[in-house]
C-alpha cells in the first residue's frame, strides 16, 4: 500500500494526472444526469431525487468513517461540523444544496445530455469565482477556456429545438445558477483550508476528501428542510429509493470525493482550471450513456465539431500549464 502511495505521489503534481482523475470523476458524475432523467420520466419528484441522494451520501460516508477509521474519527468529523457550523452551512448550502436541487429540477424539463451540456457553464463560472477570490489567471487561460465553452455551446446547438423554448427556460436557467453555485461552494472550502494552514491550525480532518463531502452534505440539510415546505412533493416512488442510492454512491461519494481530492492537490490557479475544465467530460459520458440506455440519436456534424473543439481546448490548457 505504501508503495502505491509513493508511486501516486510522484505524479500528483502533473497536469496529466489531474486531468485523468478529473475525467474519472466526470465519468461517475455523469450517472447523475442519466439516472435523474430516468427517474423524472418514471414520475419521480425532483425534490426526493435531491434529498434522498444527500441522505444516502451521509449514511454511506458515516458507515465508512466508523468502519475504516473508527468511531473516534467520526466524532472528530462531527466536532469539526459543530465547531464551524456557520461555515459548513453556508458553503454546503451554496456548493451542494443550490447546485443539486437545481440540477434535479432541470431534469424534469431537459434530457440528460442537455443538462450535462448546460452544466459545462461551470467551466466559465470557475474563472469568475477564482477571480472573485483574488486568483490571477493569464489571458491565455481565459482564451482556452472560452474555446472549451464554444465547443460545449456547439454541442448544445446541435440538439436545440427553436420551436420548444420550455427546455431552454426551465432546463437552462436552473443549471446556469447551479453552475456558479458549485465552484463557489468548493472554493469557499479551498480558501478555508488555505486560511487555517496559514494560521498554523490543524487541517488534518478537512484535508480528507471524504470528510469534505460529508461536511458539505451535512451543511446543506437546512436547505432541504426549508425546500420541503415550498414544493408539492408527496412521497418518493418505489424505484426512486434504489435509483437515488446508486446516484449517491457513484456521484455523491465516488465522483465528488475524487473531484475534491484532485482539486485539493492542484497548487496553482491554472491547475485548478484544468481540474474544473475536466468536468466537460460529463457531456460525452452522458451522451454515450443516453445513446446506450435511453436510445438517444448520435450527435450531428455540429455536435461532433463541438466535441472536437472542447477536447482541443482541454489539450491547450494542459500544454499551457506545462509551459508555465
């Protein structure tokens, strides 16, 4: 095990490693769009798709902490939450609550590939979030990120129906807001960790990616309680329990932990952008998944051009970071 850790440590700082782990996270994240769409088509309410996922995520992680780390470690995690209740509630509500409730809501009005494609606005949103927190990014980083966004836009246009504006309004706008919420919440955690490190405070607990997922999830729960009184949700459908449990495992635990892990070892603004940009892989994984499981047609020529441009933008970002 120690040899494996040492082997991984050699490559943790490379852009290629960050991209590979980021794309692996994107693969598991894409399950969210596919399964949520299937739940929606089956009549399941978006509120339960969101709430149950976070409940399962907490359950899986709590059992994992107790089993592999011991009950004393789990108590230390809970202590972190209660000692910094305000911080985890704010960051969890923004980064996890706003993000996922809006993603689930959009699944009622748009296919999985549309939601996944629109979600790639988060690549562009990450630039504004990083700039908001004082991170300096070169003009070339902005330019290459806009190339990625252009490719994603072409993929979206290739499937857009101008005669039906409902998916645009009720599918696009919620995901647009979610795309800014997710990187903002994650950056709050990144900044908190940096601040504590500078103050020479103990960061051993929040340095664990699984712990961060647990704390952000727990912090979002006040939002779910409030949302219940503003929705028409009754009870979950029978198949929704199992489907959401699968999402919680694949996306809530595996994907989010991989993403937060790789983001935590990105030690420059450019590398942070590579990690965030790698999430564009969700579009391709979602498209492939829908073609296999939900019989969606192949993308048009414009769609394929968009995919090529997106990949080109990712490659340029990596080469830029290596030169820097």
